[in-house]
């Protein structure tokens, strides 16, 4: 929803799709509607009126949105199976020139496009935004060997000129750039704090701006990133990185 809000800030009309809640009858797009309301409350929209550019929907009833879209951004949680299931639906309904990107922070592009057709893979890339998208300037862009150069140029232009991001071209490696470094720092800091009986409040008070790290501190940063995401991110790193990588020494 934060990405949708930032696109709306840039003047783009957006369809925000989420899953259908269990037991939903009439209000099957309730989760997307609630996500827009949260962005309004959190200041994700530069002006409240910009929320009118975001239309709520769901991934069951609104598959027609894929055909009309210039750009489909997948931002589901870090589960490869869930992402692949969604891509199968997008592939069946997307327009011939529709670009599809993933907001994954750790999963390699080569794994994401496995089993997809040539049209899909040639229009696929990773665009990793950082939370909150309105305020965090970084946007990581990962293209695959089959990604058309014109698609990369369109994404670079959209990220730079429309969204005002600092776009970094990254290789298709685990964690790309920011999370490869940042998650290792978080793993080391949290493991050292816990093993040294340093309480969370003290660790966050020490590991902050003086070290050039976010004012949240390390444990507060887990909350900002999304405490529900951390286990899947770390699991992906431990699965993808070689056994001799230093990351394995800080598996807590």
C-alpha cells in the first residue's frame, strides 16, 4: 500500500489488489480498502486527495486489471510458492507490454521466473522499494538475462523521474545490495546483544545514529521492516548463501 501511495503521489492511477478475506461476502476488497486508510493515517499520501487515485480490489475478482496495467508490482510476503502462484495468474491475464516486477528483498530473480513463458520473463524485473516508500529514497533494480533493455529503461525512468528515487542497478544475488549488508548488520547486532545479555532498550539506544544506522536501533528496525517478514528473510539468506558465508555464524 505504501508503494501504491507513492505512485499516487506521482500522479499515477493505481489498482491496489489484496487477497479476499476469509468469510468475506460482499466486501471482498476490504483488505485493500483498509490498507489505503492506513496510508492516509500514516502520511503515505502527500495530500489526502491523492488517495482517490488508488482503487481497491482483490486478486480474485479483479484479474482484468493486469491486462490494462502498464506496470504490475507484486509485493506479497517472501514466500516463493505464493509469488509463483500469483505470477501464473498475472501471466494468463497481463497485456503484451505489461511490465511485471517483484518487490522481493531476498529471492533471486532466476527463481521467481522459473516456469514462466518468454513474454513474461522478457518483461520481468525486481524493483525493491524500502519502507516507507514515500520517504526512503533507495530503489533497487534487478534485471534478468531475458529482461528486454527497453523494459529496464522504462523502469529506470519511472523510478528516477516519476518517483524521485535513487535507483541502484543490482546483480541477481541474495539480498542484492542493501539487504545483503543491512541484514548481516542486523543479524550480528541482535545476536551479539542477546548473547551478551544486553537488553533491547540499551541495544537500540547504543546502535543508532552515532554508528550511522537508523534512529530506530536494531530491534526497532525489525518492527519497521515488519517483524513478520524477518524470519522468512533470514531463512532465505541461510538457504541461499554458501555454508562458509559469515551470515551463518549469526543464525539466532
